[in-house]
């Protein structure tokens, strides 16, 4: 048999099947058609004919030019819609990829994102309950009496199990009410506590296997959102970061002013912020102290040096031998060996 006879959907070079053309001729001649007339659906799809509203089994031929015009506009709209959908694919993919990635954050083996403060604290409690080796914590912001009262029995239990503990607090915690009480009680149990007068990140590291760190990834995340990281390489890296800040900090029991220095750690931190171009309003939240404290510290230092303006003080600091990271080392310490 011929190709045309084997394939009822065969169309000639004009794009119209012989069956459709034959049926169209029957419609023009006013002949009735059966529902399964060959080529009828092709004509209906082309909007070349429509069913008669007066006579059953009859169809009305439409003006081919008008039908073509309608088909062309429909085609243009379809193409435009397709192009629009294609143009949205990158945006759709990005949105889906973000949600897919968020799912991995919750279910991944290396890190887990937690948004709710109670969930974060519950997870930290659970992990610390099994701590037997080492606890490293840094608390850059003042903690409330409620949070400290929750932490005391948990931290004391870890120390009683024989775990070592090193904790960093902001320098401003020395003049607080609740933090000094925690420092005193935990120090008596063997914890090492230091305070730092420069900004540092919040973290909790347990047995060098678990790290809890602040969220810096999710836009608009709550203040207490955190990541629980169990990837061993990353946790070890966080231990190195913690040690770098620890080396810069002052033991809690030390005197405020180091022998032979005119500046306190807090004053040096304020001066560094001033040199970086920040004003007192910007410095206060970074160092977790009030603007009044900054004013008093600068006034005290100007009085010691016999200076009258903050500009003079900043110039003195820029040329002072105390303005060097080497001076931040404790007696007998060597600069930290940062892995390369």
C-alpha cells in the first residue's frame, strides 16, 4: 500500500490531508456528514468549519481568510505564552532549588538549620548532656537571668563529669550582675573564663564533634536561629577560630589594667573601632556596652594622657606602641599558629 493510504493523518505539501480536503468539499456542497467523517476534526481544529445550529449533521464553512487570521493570532499568543514560560524557568528553578536546599539543611548529615529558640536550646541541652571531654562556648551578648539559670545546672553537670570548659564573655559582662555569678561558680568547678573587648561570634562546641553557630545564611532569620554542625572538618575549624579569640581575651580573675599599660582592653577595643571610622552610637552595640560607658572610658583615657579631644586621642592611639596585636599576647604566650 502507499504511504498515503497507510497513514490517515498524512498531509500533502500544503499541510492539509486529502481526507480533510474531501470532507471540506462535501460541506461546501451542503452534504450531511457522519460524526466520524474522515478529516472532520482536522477542519474543526483549523477553525475552517463550525457545526450548523439549524441542521444536524451539517457544518458551515467559514471564510478561510478570517479563519487564517484567527489562527495566526492564536499561534502568536501561544508562542508568546511559551516564551514567557521559558523565560520564567531560571526564576522557578532558583526558587525550587532554594526550598530543596532548605530541606537538605533540615535533613543533611553535616549541618541542620534550626529557627526556633526553644528548639536550639533543647538541642544544645541534649548534646551537652553527653559531653565528657571539652566544652567551648562564646557568648558575645549579655545573657538574661533566665538563660543563665538554665545554663548553670547543665554546665555544672558537664564539669562534674570531668569535661573541661572554656568560656568567652564580652568585657562588659564583668560589670554585670548575672554573668559574674556564673563566672564565679563555674570557675570554682574548674571552668576557664575569659572576657574579650572586641566583637566575636557566638558558638558552642561540644567534644569537638558538635558545633552550634549563629545563622548568617537565611535572610530574615530570627535572632536566635542557629546551625547544628556535625561535620568534623568544620567543627575543628571552629575550634581554631575559638582559640584565636581565646588568645586575645583576658582571664576573668585578672586585673583590668595590664602592668605597664595606659589602656584597658575595653579602651583599646573602643579606640580600634574609632580608627575604623565608627562613631560612639555604632560602637556601643558592637561591644555590648552603652554609649555612656564609651564616653566615660574615653574621658578617663584623655585625662590620663592630658588630651582634650577625641581626635587627639585617636592620633595618639595611631602612634602608640600599645596599638599592636603583639601587645595583646599574655606573658609567655607566642602568636597563634593559624593553619595554612
